C-alpha cells in the first residue's frame, strides 16, 4: 500500500466534491459541471481504494470497470451497482464534448450528490476497517 498516494486520491476526490457542491449552491448552477465533478469524485474514491490494496488500474473514467476491480478485492462493492453508481460514467465524457452535450436537470444533479456522498462514506468506512485513517 502506498499511503501517500491513497491520501492524494482522497484529497483530489474531496476537491471534486467541494467544487460540485459549491456550484450546486450557486445562483444558476451549471448542472453539467456539477455532475462531472461528482463523477470524478466517485472515480477518485474508487481509485484510492484500489491503490490501498495495490491493485493496478488503467487510466479510465469507466466506473463499471473500477467497481468490478473493487469487487475483486471485496464483493461488498457489488452494492454500488444496486445504487446505480456506474451511471455517473456518462458525466465524465458526454458532458465535456459538444457532439453529445446536454445539461442534466437539477434532479440528476441532486441524485449525483447523493451517489457521491454514499460512495465516499462506503469507501472511507472500508478503508477505516482496514486500519487506514485520513
């Protein structure tokens, strides 16, 4: 385990979480930015978990792939599929390019917040059970 790298992933994830929440509370929030940063937050928490266990991963925004890799370490991660966490993957790509661009509605943004917060808690709890404290 590379403790320093795990902490770096968590710091980056927290930055995305804060950015998304700050934008969500803005006068006229950009929901595309909000959803993008929540996807990034989830991605980075999953990568922090994989890093903790020394499990290599490729550069990807695909949450399905990352969750499946986490399941290889701990089958409890299957619950993230039940929570539809993997649907946030679309926000990593589709919202960033004009060809497939759209603005998610405020409900989607709110759901993204809930998912990101649940993943954060889930991963942090798992890491704490392994003796890792931030």
